[in-house]
C-alpha cells in the first residue's frame, strides 16, 4: 500500500459505487475456495486468503474510520494487531511468516468483520462532512487501490499454495476465448527509438502512487526494444542448452542461489515422460511454447538476455516505448478477462505488443526514488520509500492485475530472486 501524489475527484455516489465494486471483486475471487484453503501459507512471501480479506478490511477501519467516524469504537482491538502488515506507525503485528498459523479468527469471523466494516463505511460515505470530503475520498481511493494490489497477491498466492500441493488441484476452470487462440507466432523484431531527454513519471490529475512522482526528465540513449515478450518456447531453448549450469551467464548472487535452491527451470515447469507440463490456476497442462514465459526471477531474465546476446531494457526505455508505440491497456490480458494466465500473442495491430497485461516485465533498473521524491509523513509514507533498496523495477501489469489499476507509469518492484508473481520480460539492445 502507498499514498497518492494526486487525487481523482469523485462525488459521493461515484466513490461509494467504486468501493462496492472493488470490495465485491475480492469476495468473488474467494468463491472457488474451500474452507481449508483459507489458512494455507506455503512460504513467507505468500499470505493466506483469510488474511488478505481481513487486512484489506483493516485498512478502511484503521486509516479511514478511525480518523473520520465520530467517537469511533474499534470492531475488535486485537484485529488491529492481527491484520496489520508492516506499518510501524500502527504498532505491533503478527510476524509475516506466522500468518498461516492463525486458525482463529475463523473465516466466518473475518467475513463478519469485513461486512460490518463495509456497513460502517457506507454510513460514513453519507455522513462525512463536506469539509473532510477531499481527504476522506483521497484515503478511500488509496484503500481501493491497495485492495486491488491484494487481489493480485491473492491470485498469485493461491497459485503457489496449490502448486505446492502434490495433487496439483485447480483453483478454477480458466476462461477460454479469442485471446487463448493459437496463431502463428511472429519472429521477434526490435523496434528502434531515438534517445534524448524524455518526460518520465505520472502527470498531475489522475491517481498515482508516490513512487511514480515527481514527473521529471531522464536521459536515454538510442535503443531498440523487442516488439513482444519472450515466450516459453524461446526460454525452453535456454533451458535445454544447459544455461542453468553455465556460470558465465549468471550474476554472482544468482549463481550461488541456483546451487542453493537447485533451480534448473522456471517455477511451475515440470518435465514428465510425455513432455513439459506447467502448473496453472486451472491445474496442470501441457506447456504452450507460444505463450509468454512467466514466473522467472530477475536473475533468470538477466541470464537469458546475456545468453541471447541482448540485455533488459531500463525502466525509462520501457516507459518511453510504451508511451509511444505500445498496445492499449484496454487490449491487454488482465484479471478482468478471467484467463488468469499469460496467453499467446493474438493482437498484432500495435508496433509493440503485450506491454500491458500478461506478465510484469523485469527491467534493468534498480528501484530507487525519482529526483525530488519525498514520501508522505506517517503511515501512508511507509510502503514505497522504505523499500527503495535491493529491489528491481517491473512494468506493465499482469494477467492477475485489474485493468483499472494499471497505467504506463506504474512501478512495481521485487527482489531479484522472486518469481511467484507473473513475471516475465522482453529484450533490448
């Protein structure tokens, strides 16, 4: 979660409708779950579904209701401890790796908490003063974007939990349609861009996280960028060429990590007697060589780029290219479409394809503040600023991201070894 630098203006009815839509989608994502699924936490990076639905409710109680509801009485004070994530401003919390040990509160308890806070929020929508409306609506908008982030985490966390189950159960039946159609895969082309000083970052007037600001100028040199994402078939060539055992391709930390974790393929790939299989949210299925490779770490993306004689684009190159010649956000593959998996290239109408949706794209840029960046004081300034160390920037959104949540200036970030998210890449030179 992070704060905004600018605010989109809503009237009461508009913001209330948006609140209900976002909150309902979280519960829709829970519908395929059995009660046993709600508490599983297979690694520290993953949070149980029950915790996600409680934490996103905690935000509205802790940040909005406590500030604006007159003489507010907490639903349960111990929930402030249970559902805090890592906000020092709000005090102590359950350690992240222990969230899966919380058999109580029950799933029923958490849903009752969620629905009660929703009712309190509905009353507050009607009763908050005109004087407080701007700040109230700003915080609600942050909370809704925060919940959309957790909806994406919910999807990827469920996938990891199910993939660690030896039965490889399906979360749901994946949607099918024209986006999943198999079309001939075009040979990758590299599109040229002229360098110079370019404008980077979010402009005023629309919602943006603080790490996308301030808008400023950055220098890029002439570059070329791949017109589509690297595919599973192309990455399979890298695997079968023995790249995971070739030290010359890997950064030092990556090489040590390969030995420690015994990586020799992307996450969720399985080599069986009848060929390669991949775990999806719809269960196991044959590897589709034309779909974008996903669930690879920055280390794997960088090693592939070296193996291919190329490099990863910087985030500034990516933003320039996406701004000028990318597919539209409307045409991308997002969670709204129900595929819940990267799909093969099917739309060749844009110069640069698949830049919005399918997979988050690793860039060669460290996650650092923009010139002039200043986090907001207090709790809402904790998220972005304090994590600007030892992480790399990703761009573009994924098949688990909400379409309304993404924008070209959006800066996601993860440590170099993370790969449980839908993370892929394209090449540059």
